[in-house]
C-alpha cells in the first residue's frame, strides 16, 4: 500500500527528515515502512496497517512543526513518536508549543502532553509544583518560562535556588569559600540559563541582581516581589525549609517548585518538605500540582526504561 502526504515546502521536508535523513530512517525503522520524498510530496510504502500507523505519526510530527516546533532533533523525534498516540485531539497553538528560543535559535517548548499541562499551569497559577522523574523537563521548562517572563518584562528579576544537599555530601568538606562550595549544586540551573541567554547578558544580570542564583538558605527572612522564582531539587527540602520558601512570595511574583520524591537525599526519618506540601496544599486555590511520568521523559530512550524498572521494583517491594 502507498500513501501520499503533501508537505508545505522544502524547509518543512528538511525539518521532518532531519540531518542526513536521520529522522526518516528512524521512522522507517520504527514503523516498518519506506519513505520517498519527491518534490513536495512524501510517499509512504508498506502494509496497510504499518502505513496507517506511520501516517498518524508523521501527521503528528507535521502538526508539531506547524505549531512552532522548529527543527526536530533526535530527542525531539523520540519524544514526539513516543507520545503521538497520547496527543490531544486539538493541535496545540504556536503560543502553547513555543515558550522561548535557545541561544542557537531553536524553539524551546513542551514536547509531551504532560509538559504542555505543566507550561499551561505555570502561565495560569502563581505557585506550581512540577513533580516527577529525571529527564521530564521540569527545571528546563520552568527556566524557559522564567526567561520569557523576564524578556517580556512581566517580572523584574529571576531567582533560582536549590537546597545545598546532595547524595549525602557535606559542604563543610568541600574546598573554597561559600560560593565555591555551592557552585556545583547550582550548576544545572546555570547550564539551563546559558542555553537560553548569551553569556554577556547573563553576567550583566548577575552583577545587577536581575538574575540571582543562590542556595535555599539565602532566602530566609526575605520578601521576593516582582520576581519569577524557581526552587529546584525540592525533594531535598525539609518541611521547615519548604514552608520558609513558600512564604517568601511577594507581590507580582510567581514560583515554580520542582522535584523527584523518589530521589531525596535527606537523612532517614527526616520529613520531606515536598511530600508534606502535597498533603497540606493540594486544595489551596492558586496552587497547582503537576505530575510527570516516564512517558514525559525526553532523554535517551533507556532513561524511560530505567525509571519504569525502578517503579516496578518499588511497587513489588511495597506489595
């Protein structure tokens, strides 16, 4: 069976096929079909069932491109193919798909239904919790929303913070002054920031306080007005730290709290602030909890399988 799909120009065909036709080869392998591009038409060949399934996936990829996805890289292709069966019936608008642009000019936006819900929640609520496994874009998408809010002058500053506690390590045994000690813990926030803004502007903003990156302990006693605040790795917050952070929110500010409750480094027996917040704040108007699953992972395919294997083991142990 053959099926013809009309494309909207050479650029769309190039974005769909990818560099050196990598995307086309991946689609052929995934669905067991053959793709041939001639002019502005794409021909799919294979059995009726395989062609129908591949057509649905390609239509979904084209919807993403036409909604502002831009180029489709390997990670994008994997996540889009994985989630096309879960896609909403309505095609996402460009405003929903695109959050901001990377320094390289690539569109940054949600790639799964769970990520779309998360971005929408950030736009509509003053406090949003993003809870789920590694690789689901919790921090990266929150950072994209924060950078875009600063660009649009919706806020005057960005405040990025994490608890300085990881894998049982102690800051006291690390070399250097306080800033040198905490720098490794804050590196993921800097990495995301440098993806979205040029280094010169970031350095200027850091000097003037427009962007502040600091450990959670530095938030105590402050009132944060007119700011977009991101608390990352919140599973390492104690109950007291979580309450302290949430009560820092000032006028015209919003906060996003991200974490993975399965990876807390708090000592055994120490209450996890993120878990307590779920119970206490779940019915508070203006606060939104978003939960990610392995289906929202946009890293290497093995990451999703690893997460699912661990989840299965935990369930078996608790049964």
